[in-house]
C-alpha cells in the first residue's frame, strides 16, 4: 500500500490556485479526489466538482480509480460538474 | 437466530468459561469475557509497554485482538514511560446478545456463541483457526453490500472515506488465510518529521487505536504491516482483521468493520495530515520539549 501513491498537480478552472498533492492513493475514486481538491481550494461546496486531465483533456470518470485514468504528467483541472439546462 | 437458541451458558462452560466475580463477567482460558458499553469484550493481560511501542507490530495479526493502554496515556505518550496495557477482542453489540451470568435462553444463539468465541480463542495465539479459508471475493462483496429493505441485494459500498479536504480509499484484503479491511491514514510519513510532531502523530494514532473498538491503528514500514520499525518514515494505517471469522457472523462483522474503519479514519485523518505538513507552523506542537522517560 505504501508505494501505491501518486504525486499530482491540480488547479482550479480559473487557474488562480494550484496545489501539489503527495501521497494520493492510486485507487481513490476520481470523484472523491475532486471533492477533496475543491475543499482544499475553498471552492463552493454547493456545487459538484469533477476532474479533467490537462494532457488528454479527458473528463475523468468519478467512480473509477484516479490511478487508472490519469496520464503520467499527473496534471488536473478541477471544474464544476454543471451544464446549461 | 437459528433453532439452537438455548444452551449458550452450556456452550460457555464447554469452552472453559465460568461465571466471574460479578454479574456480566465470565472467566475463560486465559481471558475474561465482559461487556463494555454494550460491546462484548474478551480481555487478556498484557505486559506494560511504552505507548509508541503499541503502534508497532500489531498490524496484520489475525482476528480482532489488539493490545491497548488500559487508560489514556496522555503525558506518557510524550515522555515514553511504560503504561499498563491489556489485550482485547471487541465484538459489535448484539453479536453475542448478552454477557450476563444468567441470560435469558431465548436471546442466545448457541451455535453463534460457540463459533465466535472459538474464533476469538483460536486467534488469541496469533494464528488463524486451522482449516479456515476466506470466502470468495464475490461472496464477500455481497456480504459487505448487505440487503436492502426489500430484501434484494444492494450495490457494494465504495469503501471511500471522505473527511473535508482529505479522502482515503479503504480496501478489502482477501487471501486464503487472511481477511481484513485496511485503510491508510498517512501513506508516507515524512522521514524528517521532528520528534515533537512524531510524538503528536503517535499520540493521535494511539488515541484512535485505544478508543475505537474493532480497529487497530498502527505504523507499518512494509506492505504486510506485520512488522515495522516505528522509526522515521513508514505508513500509518487502520485495519479491521476478520481472519478466521465464522461465516454465520461475517455479514454483521463486515458491516461493523466498514463503519468502524470509516469513522476512525474520518476522525483522525485531518489532524494527521496537519501534523505531517511541515510547510505549516504548529506552535502548539513545534514548541514542545520532550521529556525523557523516568526510570
């Protein structure tokens, strides 16, 4: 378990905040990581948050482990999971 | 309850338990059986130990046994003085319906009592019961999911612990001779962590280890968690080990284990992350001077 971790960089969608996270479990679901990052960035807690891989621009599946989806660069954007109705 | 709903006191006698000095206590082979806040507890004596030593070498052992301080160590956690300790094997309330000298027979499931106590006594020696094999993974996930109100199967829980700015993923460890729910608290403790911060982290972990039934919290430096140096670095981990648990009790044990693990990790993970974050100044911790243990 001790080695099954990632180091990643994340910023919010306006790129005003950037965080470097060590020791992120590879098997942590992307959705849980998104909420964690949003809390650390003090983003509004009444909005669901999601993650986008900055290399592939792919939106990560919230239910799947982060380690199975993230490209080696480990660079993410936290963005609100909303859409226009 | 099965049809074997009587004769549990006889089962206790078969296993070597006899009524103790006061109601609610039985004495068995090397252990006492008592109730503590609604939790049936088997307890055995343990040698006095330095608090930080109780965090090392307990992870990975079979069953629910753990060695805990008898009382909150408080100052002893910082100065390293030995504290009185005991080994305990705690069971979820309701699993053994009552621990009384003369419990109503209809509340007992003698087979369940026999199986659970046999499991506890077998693992007291540090080994899984002979011949025991963990159920297949699919069956375990079904048990972990439990049943909905309509009796149908529910989706398996994700075992994700979210606590504000922290999240951890617990895992179900299943090998033929091992069954446990395991969750990291700190994946990698910084090697250069100062002694006061190390002591604060150990105090936090030990408090969780002592307070929370079912859950062992400790330090590991290898993947199995069976050994650890307790020195710099390593991993802080919480686990509930159900190796050897009888199948009849496994669904309730798994549910209780998942809940206990979730609560304890959510309770300490934010404080643990704060203590290891060397980029922050913690005046309440960084200014402490550790006193050497008194002889």
